[in-house]
C-alpha cells in the first residue's frame, strides 16, 4: 500500500488502487464554513443555555435557562437592621432619627404617601448583580428566583386585594422591550394567589433619577402617574401592593402611591427586591457596567 500523503485537512489518495483526490483549498473553505456554522449554533444555544455563570463565571452544572449558578442565586440575604422606621422600613444606624412611635420624620410629614414598604435585601453585592442581569441584560428567566425572594419579603399576615406593578413610560418600554416589574408582579401573583393588573399608567417621560437630589427627584416624578378609568373600580377601597425592583429614595414609589390613593385606594404598600441602604457610607449605591464587572459607586442624592 502506498503511503498516505496528507494535505492540510486530509490526504490526496487513500490507497494504491483507489484514486480519491482531495483539494486542500476546497477542504479548508468547507471547514471554515463548518467552523463558522458551529460557532453560530453555539452562540445561539448558549444564549438560552449558557455554559458559565453570568455572575461569578463558574461553570454551570446541567442545562438551565437561568444563566446563574446556585451559589450566586443563594447568596443574597435579607436586609437586617436594629432600627427601622415602622412605616417605610428605612433602616437607621441608631434610633435618633425616629420619633417615639418609631416613625421617621419623612413619614410623619406625609412625604412617603405609601403606608408600608417591604424589601428583600440591600442593593449591593450579588442581589444588585442579579437585578442588573434581569433588568438591563434582559434575562427574563430570573423573574422566578427573584419573585421567590419578593414573596419571602412579604409578611404572611398582610392581606392585599390587588398587585400593581410599577409602570414604565411607553417609550422606555419600547426601548427595553419589557417591564421587569410586570414579570415580578406575575410571579408574586402566581405564588400568593393575589390578582395583578396594570392598573397604573406612566403618563410622563421623566429624566433619569440617578444623580438628582431628593427634592429634584420628587419634582421629576410629580404628576407622572394616572389610574385609567377602567381600573378605578379595582383600586377604590382596596389594599394595593405596589411592586418594583429597587427602592432608592422612595420618590417614584411615593408619586405612584399618591396617585393610587387619589383613585381611592384604602392602603398602599410597596414591595421591592432591594433598597439602597442609607447606612452605607456617604449614601453610596453600586452601579454596574454592562459586563457585570466589579461595581463602581455613585451617590444616590439622598432619600
């Protein structure tokens, strides 16, 4: 048998009695197409079933549509504090900002508009990264584990008639393609049995709140919400649970709650995944880049 003469990806003749020629140039072109197709298929497959955790980068075990490992999903912990406002649940380092009945000055002056506020954890670390991945990277499958956290943060003895997600202006929703609060509201509704409706509409396109002072934030969101006439009967006289992802200064939640109360809501409570902990040094809030690298920090501008 004649020796095999190898080309770039093959040999020119398989044996002495068989003439089966290979053109290396053609083979390389075909191989290039196959490699490109393979990479395209891999990118498409990894979009739905990624190989690595999008938070810590470790390899994922098994096939999952949630691109986060179990360790990172379990890392967020509930926000704890020794001193809280009994209404807005803002944590404090000491009891000095609280009045004898446990209410902070903002709630005492009616600045909050909502009667209660609950959250799962602090907007920091793994929880902030999960919210960023869910909200800005569009990983909608995270709504299930994040919805589970929201449900755990809701007091079991608390009774609500309706869940209302924090609305987005139509232009902003068009750009993002979805409202993360809708998905969270659906998940909490599924777990608790409380019905949900988009009973609140955002009628004004506002400036981005980041970087604004507390007073500027309140002015920015003033008159931004409206309860459509067809939903007023669902709100009037009812206990409403308003759901959002993050509570920063409370200005947006307060404006939304004020409109719900104008529509006749008996009680409005706010439920969020996270809140900016005012006990953090200089009121610093983590800001994550698109690649989910280590966070930089930006001032929140107060509550």
